[in-house]
C-alpha cells in the first residue's frame, strides 16, 4: 500500500511538472497615482525601473489606460516567465518601491498572474519584438467548465491568421492567481488607429471575406457555430474593455 501511494505521488508530481512546464506566465500590476502626483509618480517610476529593471531577465513594461473608468491608471507587465520566476527574493526591490514610489499612489492592485494560451495566440511568440503603441483589452468571465467552448474560436482564428499571413496580432490570457480564475482577457496590439494599423489579411483572396475563409478551413457554418459556442460560454460580458498606451520611457530600455 505504501509503495502504491509513493508511486501515485510520483506520477502526480510528474504530470503536474509537465503541465506547469508548458505554461507561460505574464504578471501584471495596476497603479493609480494620487491626484496632482502624476508627474512625481512617473519620475519615481522611471528611476525605479532604471535601477531595478535594466536586464532582459528583470524587464518590465509600462502602459497607461487611456479610456474608460480606469483612465489614468498604469499597468506594469512582467512577461514570458516560468514557475521558477516566483521563487526569487524580491524583498529588496519591494522595500525600494515602498520607500520611493508607493507614497505617490492612491490605489494599487497587487500582483496578478496570467497564463497565455499559446494555441490561441498569433504574433506573440517573437521574444525580441517591441511592444505596440496601443493595446485593446476585452475581459470576460467564462462559465465553469466551458473553457474549451470559449477558446475554440480563438484557437482556430489564430490558425487562420497564420494561414492568411495576418499582419497584426491576437492573444488570450486567463488569470491563474491573484483574481477570478475564470477571467479571460482577449488582447491585440496596434500602432495606429486609422487605415491598416491593426492588421490586414495579406493572403485573403479577392472577393473573399474572413467568414468565408474560416468556413473553408474548418467546415460548413463553423464561423457561426464557433462564435455561438464562444458567446454561450461567457457568464459576464464586458467586465472590462479598455485601451492602453505603451509608455517606453517608464519601461525597461534595451
């Protein structure tokens, strides 16, 4: 019995390690400066970033929310990490923050950990790419047990983008820790609002639309069925929809 228990524990650990090893984590923080302290906060933030976040391993990227109820809030993102990242000792960096930056804040979110769904992503795998000027975020709460129904259309859409040489990008994140684990964020970046700034399908044939191309790749009426399944899986629509602007001067410089 004891040997069986040990075997089960070893198997469980091995499966978990394999699962965890395949995940890519992105870590976010939200900060709202006190009224009248925006300039002071940005100065302190830039100094902190230059001191503590100056290498690819410690890099952090800053974005400012530019519309909606969270306008003026800053998001800071640490990107593309594995589980080992969380084992580091950040106490000295946190102490510096508390002493030199925190006094300018009216509110902060704490740390949120997100998992990027690689199969639902397109245009997000180049680790050397620079951030876009803007990002649109659309967040929803997905019903318990309906993750697959929600993700299917995004996974297929990513494959279609690759097939049609889409010039933009698209990805899906889910909260893994620090929030509602049924919260998903669908995000795409772009550099300009007009024209083809958010991307074009270079491989789309003349007279063909995206729905036609999707159905041709995945079967008759797949576009309608997949989007219906996606919508049916959503418990709460529009828990957050907002645009952020990249602030390179408040981010790691390479």
